[in-house]
C-alpha cells in the first residue's frame, strides 16, 4: 500500500510521487519495470532531521523527477503506535534488521532490482542543502 510520510493512501500522492510500504511488492514492481529501489528509513513522528529532509528534498520537483527512476519504499519506525498497524511495524522492524542494522535515521538505501544493496546514505545536516542526497540519488540512476 502506498504511503506518504505517515499517512497510508491507496492512490498516487503528493505531486505524483508514490511510496510503497511492502518490500515484496516493491521488489516485484522493480523487476517488472527494470528499476532500482530507493528505501527510505524514517521516524516520521520523532526524527527532526527526517521531517526536515521531507520538506527540503522529498517535497521538491527535483526529487519528483529523480523518483521516476526508482521504485520507492517507505519504512517508518514511529514512536506513536497509532501511525501504522502492528503488522506494518513488524514488517518495518524486520527490514530494519536486514537493511538498517545500526538504526540510523534518516537513512537512504539503493537496492538493485534483485534487492541487493548497492548504495547507502544516512543522516541530514538540517541546513537546507540536499545536494549530497541529490548527487547520491543521481549516481545510482543508469
């Protein structure tokens, strides 16, 4: 099911960017469309750098253009239990154990269409400068 930063949706959201919340579904889509996967680990209700990265990067037209080259997977680890279902939290925690073992937020991972990690970038300085993130994302586009 697609998600937009803490709010589950069933359709395209925010300027046409759709985030998936299920790894297997995302993997199937990536294989079918021959795309890499961008995984975003966030703490939507408590991580200040994550909240600012949303505004400074993910809500921009530049990211919208880059996102067309990826299947997007949104992995939220909120503190408020009402934000996501228990089933979704279990799924997200399982992925944390596989792809974000150090528990760093925000954390971007690029996976190939088979699910193998090919790049990672964590953190955000919260200074409005997202060029490091843009460069990272563009580097992994074929």
